C-alpha cells in the first residue's frame, strides 16, 4: 500500500457513500409523498398512476444500490485483488505486439465487467420493467442486443484503443494531446454516424407517414430554418412501453426521432410542441456546447492520465506489478468516476439549463399549454416520479423536476 492506494480508496469509498446517501434521500422522499399527488398535477394525473411511479422509482433505486455495491466489489477485485495484473500476464504470454496485447487486456476486462453485471440488467428488464408493464423485450431480443453491442464495441472500440496505446508507447511525453485529438475526432465521427449507420442496427426508423401531421411539422421546420434528413418514427415499442423523442446527429445527418409509442399517445398539437422543444436544442446549439464541455473535460482527463502513467507508484498502489500503457489507461478508466462525482451537479445543471432554453423556444413557437399537456402525459405514461429529492435530482437529473418544469412553462403562457 502506498499514497496512491490511500487516495484511491478514500475517493472510491467516499463516492460510494455519497451515492448511497443520495439514494436513501431519494427513496425516503418518494416514499413520503407516495400517497398524495402534488397540487400542480391533481387534475391531470390520478393517484393510482402517481403511486405506480413511486413504486417504479423505488424498485429502480434498490436495483441501483445493488449495482453500485457490485461495482465496488468488482473494482476492488480487479485492482487491489490483482485481477488486472492476472489478465495482463495472461495476454503477455501470447507475445503479441504491445498495442494488440494491451487492447486485449482492456477489452477482456471490460467484457468481464459487463458479464458480471448482466444478471442485474436482465433483472431490470424482465422483472422491474415487466412488473410495471413496460417490458416488451423477449429473451431472444435481449441476447441479440447484448451480442450486437459487444461486437460493435470490438469493431469500433478495438482499433481506437490500439491507436491510443500506440500513441502512449511511441509519441513521447506529449502523447496525451494526440490521444485527446484522436478521441475527440472519433466522438465527432460517431455523432455523425450514429443516426445513419448504428441506431438502425437496433431499431427500425421510418419517415413520418401522417400527412396532416407531416405538413404541420414541415411548416414548423421551415419557420425555424431547420434542414435534416427528415422526421423519423422509431419502433421503440419492440422493446419497451416508454415513449420519448430526441434530436441527434451533426451536419447533414441530423434528424428528429419520435418513438412510435409517443405518436400513439400524443395529439398533433402536443407532438408539434415536443418537436419545437427538440428544435430548441438545435437553435440554441446545445449539441455543440455539450461537445465543447466534453472536449474540455476529456482534455483534462488525458492530462492527468499523462502524469499518472509515468508514476511507478500508481501501478503498484493499485495491484499491478508490470507497468504498461494498457494498465495505466484501464486503471484510469476504472477509478475516474470516483473522482468526478462532484462534477455531476455542474453537468446536470448545464443540461437542465439547456432543457429550460429548449422549453422557452418551444413556448415561442407553439402554445405552452400544448407542451405542458404533452409532458404530463409523458410523466404519467413513463411512470416518472413527480416528487424527487431536490439534492438527488441536482446530482442525477438531466431534466428539471416535473413540478419545476411545468411551473416554468406555465409562466410563459
């Protein structure tokens, strides 16, 4: 044990304790308000739906506590328990080039982590989601999705990791700047490629067919100066009863996507208001702003990794006897979340501010009442809790709490 061991253990345990404390606050707050619908929603959401949302939230909190506990055990086994060291020695026995061997070490470790966490993901889908009437995924679909995700991780992540490890080994002390540029270039490429090439591997996207709704939406797009590949409906109902809409992509690949479950639930006025909200993200350049924030944080992370990778005590303090670029990168990936926990409120605040700005834009293009009624239906149908703990939501909510968001929109009416 050295100074790195002490610092990392303190960060990991502190992070776990804070997350556990926040989840206890959230559970207590939701449970305390389970039997009364908040005043702002008493005319639109029945008590039965409110109680369902509370029970659904509490089930997810319990599963989240198990997931965090499992994650802590896995982290300690891989580091101080010698797991990474054993995997690295195993791959070194194949006498492969360093970037290839290192990529194997990282991918093997990440695959084992996902494999250990798979039962909890299956429980989420086939027990919790099923219990509350949301699951439509079959075991075959679940298995197919997992295999496809692993294959994409191998095909896309493998070459990227190999290039990063090659830069760490051969680009000198400034390797981290080159690696950062590579990662950001890859992120931009994926932002462009995701809606066109990757998302269709998992779901079917069809152009909006409703003629009246399409004409209405095209008029809104023209007013907003938005040009894209089109408005698409995604077959989200294949896997879940949840409804949503999102804006994705960069450049000519950007598109608006509605879940088919959302199309079935909302009226045309409400769908237009939801689309106006998504266009608000485009008009306020939120994708670019979040990409810039990600670039700054990633640069800081690579700078720290550049320093840590040159410290012999970093490896020894975390259970690795043979220092290597792969071990440095993998250890950093595993422990970084413990040190970035207190960045979450800042990032969540930034995202919530973006949501308010998008709501303001929607209110300027459509009637606020239409967006309010659409959101209320989404809260009800997705079993979203209306009574989150304020401190928990400050850490974890990328969208404003329901009551706060509705009040903000009502002020624009």
